[in-house]
C-alpha cells in the first residue's frame, strides 16, 4: 500500500491523537525519588516549555504592535532619537526571544525523541533542579561550566 500526500499528512496527526494524555496534578513537581524522565516528568517539562513559548509569542506580537504604533513621524530631533533607541532595544529583545523560541523548539524535539534531560556532552542526566530552572538546558552544570571556561580561554586568544 502506498501513501498519497494527503494520507501522509494525516499519519502524524493520527499518532498524536492516539497518544494518551498524561495526567498531571496542578501541584506536580518532578522529584528525585521517581524514575528519571518518566512520562509525568516529560509531560511536566513539555507543558512548561509550551507555556513559555506561548508567553514569548504573545510578547512578540505586542512588540510588533508597539513598533507599528510608534512608526510615526516625530518632529523633535531629541524625541526621535529617544524613539529610535527604544525601537532598537525592542528589536534586540525580540531577537533574543526569537533565539529562545528556537531553543524551546529544540527542547520539545528532544522530548519527542527521548533525548530530553540528558547532557549532550556526557550523556549523564541533567539535574531536575537545573531543568526546572532552565528547561532548555542541554548540559549538566559541570559540563556547562567546563564549556564556559573553554570559551573564556579561547576568547582571550
């Protein structure tokens, strides 16, 4: 049997619909005494990442609206300079948010692939406290510190 393009489009949706939703109590927090990256922990981090991404996307929409509203001709040169500075700051913030959304998407892909929560350098589990504080973390704290030390050394060259 061969899949047509329309059948191929439906296949991933069917898989997603068939996947049972994991029950997660409102006050759930991942604990060290449960199996690492079990279904509940993965769902907890998935929801945290999705909510964070939604917040960033809403802020981006507000930024775009604000920039469109402020795109008016200001006759006073000092006011215009101030507005340009504000616009540049907004755009820099927006760029950081765009990069953050890409990291969130990457973390969500790692959840889907079963790679989430493990250090990309050592393969060791990343601590739950670190993931809770920074759910896009890709390295253990020790590996991250080694990476930053190496960056600092090479930056001085």
